[in-house]
C-alpha cells in the first residue's frame, strides 16, 4: 500500500488558466455578484462577453449565477440562467434559444477518473437544446445533451442524454412522459 502514498492529484490546468480564472472571480465578486437583479443585466452580459462568452439577443443572467469559465459559455437568443445556478463550465456549456435554467441548477462539465488514483480531470461538454427547461436544483452531468423541448424536473440528476420533447425526473433521471404542447 505504500506505493500509493506517492501518487498525487493530477492537475491538468495550466498556470495561465488559473490566472484568468482568478481575474474573472474578482470581476464576478466585485462587479456582478454585488449588483441588483433588476436594471444591470446588460452590464452582466457585457462583462461575460468581455471574458469570451457568446451570448444571443434577449438573454438574462442572474447576478447570483456562478459561471466558472465564461469563455466556455454559449447562450442562444432569449435564454436564461437563474438565481444561484452553478455553471461549472470547465468544458463547453451550450444553451440553445429559449432555454431556461432555473434556480439552484448545477451544470457540471468536469469530474475525475476514479479508475486512476491520481484522479486526473475529465471534462465533457453539456448541450441544452432549444426550448428546454432545466428546473430548480436539477443536476446535469458531463457529456449530457438535453433534447429540444425537454423538461428536467426539479431535483433530477441527469447522467445520460434526454430525448427531445420528454419530461424526465428522479435520481438518476428517467423518462416520465412525452411533453405535449397545447394550442
């Protein structure tokens, strides 16, 4: 067992990445987190764009939404990241148009390889397609694609792709029923 004591956590993130994230965290803390919810959305979007986010028309980002790396965020038109959303964007987080991510949801693109005692970092993108809704406190795991018009129920834990126009829930999330729109 002594041979394992010398193994250390494997950090794949470079120094430059850490510096830019430090600068981003200071900006977030001082210039985003502290501003009011109403009237400063344009300011928040401008700062996100300066740090490389691709943001469409009519988007909203709550001041309490935490975005790990804005340069990995893409939001289509009229998409929303709600209060206390944790967007752990170590890899790409792509939101289509008219996507809602509700309060406290967790979009996680990073994890670790548990088959290696050094636990090297593994990242995979998340894609949430047009008209989808990730409800409050739901968790989306790395590599997941949420289909167009799908709804992830509150508190659901999504570990695999969700088909378009389905409602899923539970831990792990399972298909509950097909989403049907009314006229």
